[in-house]
């Protein structure tokens, strides 16, 4: 078997057409349109409601801590502020109640009211937000 190493010189070239330009533009638009979706998606995830761990629910019940709508909004805003500063585990004070929150999980770990803050020492937090 013999291999032919000759170049084919007389092959016609396809000129660029409007359709080629439109296809290239559409490809660029596809990449651009995916960015806003990603941003919107991440904002929706972040704006989800705060969850309470089983331990936190027990503490709220045992200590008769009842959150009203305004307090929940303050707590959510406090979590958002902590997250914007790069916090991971934060103490968020809303009115006279202290909440330890896992910011990255958007979850309240425990809650302590003023009457139960005996030692007034909080450990394993990297930030405090006063609301």
C-alpha cells in the first residue's frame, strides 16, 4: 500500500456568510445568558429561610422564646450581614435573645435569652452581629 503525500491545492474555500456571523453571535449570547441565571439561582438559594436545628428548636421551646415576624426578619438580615463579611459561625443578637448560627448552612444552632446567659461566654464563633 502506497501513501499519497501530495497537497490538494485546488480545493474551494467557503467564504464567510451572514449566517456564520449570526451563529457566532448566538454562541456568544448563550454564554452571556447563562451568567444571569447562575446569579439569580444563587440569590434564590441564599434568600431561603433560616432553618433551626433540633437542638435550637428544643431551646426555643424550653426557654419560651417565641419569634415574631419582625424578629425573624432581623435574624435573617443578621445572617446575610455575617455572610457578606465572610463569617462561618456567628452570634446574632436580636432584641434580648442570642442566636448561634451556622452561616454557611443558614441554620440556627442554639438560642439563649437574657435570663439564661449565666456565664456570658460564647465559644466557637468567628463574628457577632448586633441587630
